[in-house]
C-alpha cells in the first residue's frame, strides 16, 4: 500500500507521461510539427548561431508565445509563418515558408508590392541611352531570362561602345546564380576591398547532405573531417585578387528595388566593396538575402508545410544583425514616383539616373 508521498509521485509521473496526449490529435500534430520546426532550425539554419547569440532571450519568448497559441487551437500554418517571419523580417530573407499566404500576408509587411502599384514585369534590355550612356537591364540570375550567353555578349558589346557611363538595372532580380555577373565584374572593379568576402558553411549532417546533392563533394569531405561548427566554403579563394582591366568607365549606376534579392544583391554589394565609380540608386533597400546562401527545403512531418533555409552565411552577417535592418540601402534615393510600367523599355527612373550620372 502506497503512502501519501508515493501516491503524489505516482500521480505526477502519470500526468507527465500523458500530458502531451490529453490534447486533441490536431493540436498534438501541430505541437509535434512546431517542435520539429524549431529543432531543425536551431540545428541547421546557418544564420541561427549568430542570431541566438545576440537575441537569445527575444527568441525564447517568441518560441513560448507561439506554443501558447498552438495550445489554444491556432493552426500550424500561422505558427510556422509567425516563427519564420521573425527571422525573415529582421535578419535574413532566405529563410521562408513556401506558402502563398506567407508571400501575400507576411512578406508585404516588409516589402512593397510593386505589381499592385504599377505594371511590373521587368525584361532583359541592352541599349544606348544617348551618345555616352549604356543601359543593361538584367531581371534574373537564373540563366534563363536572360541567358548567361546574352549577358556575356552584352558586356562585350558595352566594351566596344567606349561609353563612360553604365547603368545596370537589376530591379526585380530575385536571384539565381552569382556567376551571371562575371562578365561585368572586371569592368566594374577598380580597387580591392579592405576585407575579402568569406562564406561559412554550417557543418551539420543535414547540411552536408544538402551540399552533397548540390555536387560540392570537396567541402563535404572537409566538413566531415572537421569538428568546427562552421567551415569556410571556399577558403582557397579568400585571398584571390579581383583582376582590373583598363576601362573607359567613369561612373556606374546600379538600379535596385525591394525585389532585388540574393544573387541580385551580390552585384550591389560587389559595387559597394570593389567599385569607387559605382553607386546604388533606388528608393527601397534590397530584399535582405545578401549574406546567406545555398538554399535547401525541409518539410514538417504532419502538415507537409515546406520551408527553405540557407546552409551558408557570410561572416559579416554578425555585423549586419546589430541593427536589424535588412537589405542594402541605396546610396542615392530617386525622388520620383514609381514609373507607370517597368518592362523592356526605358522608364522615367532610368532617364533620371542617366542625367544624375553626368
């Protein structure tokens, strides 16, 4: 026969072992999905160690708050969006929820919806604006529209013009592959930066699988042999100097908007670091995915909700998150209203920038 103390312990153990199951199955599934989401993020998200080190208390409050709402019956889609948006809106826009609702409801809190304010469908374009200004519009880095061959041919065509002024319009360029910019980098570069770019891979089993699927076998093998939390993604290139060429370029303008993201932002960052002759023009900061990369999906087990996250981060990320200001701000703000349309033509912003360059 149990005494009172033994009985209390027995009841407590019974309550602890069954407390997760006293909720309806729907809530239990939501809680399990949420637990998977937070554990996966903490274990694999490349930016997480930096964010947690600086904002750990704020993050802990967020986790508890979302869990409380789930226990009250909130749906898992809302919980997932709320959780990911905390990262997305303050630190890095490469961490996303692959749901229509995330883009229509959450993204608009930090990024303007240009297609609701104008005819917005930027298309590739390369032409002379006047006798000494050349315009190139590159709305994607995916290699499809435009192709890598088209970008290379345009860069070579620009060299033959001897134009002293160059406008690279990357409004709407949501990224793809940094390699698309290579034909223009040697045209733009006029000095070495004070500090070379250094990309770090977060070394976890899951992230090694991601790089293996992407074909980065060398870094995977190096990561397996290392016990370090982060491994340089391309250490052998850290001290490689950017080649300069004799150029007639006097000034360059990089035209951006809030949809300029990821590999699109790479060009804007390159100009800030490597090109004294170049300035960033626009009204809004770029998207805010400029210091992370190598994106991969993961899926919540019960709801099937898919999220995408970066496995690599630039070591300068720690400096950026001190202010919680995402994206690259324009050096020169365009004082005009949005153009009526942005397609494959010369719009009012381009005309204004061309005049400003001179």
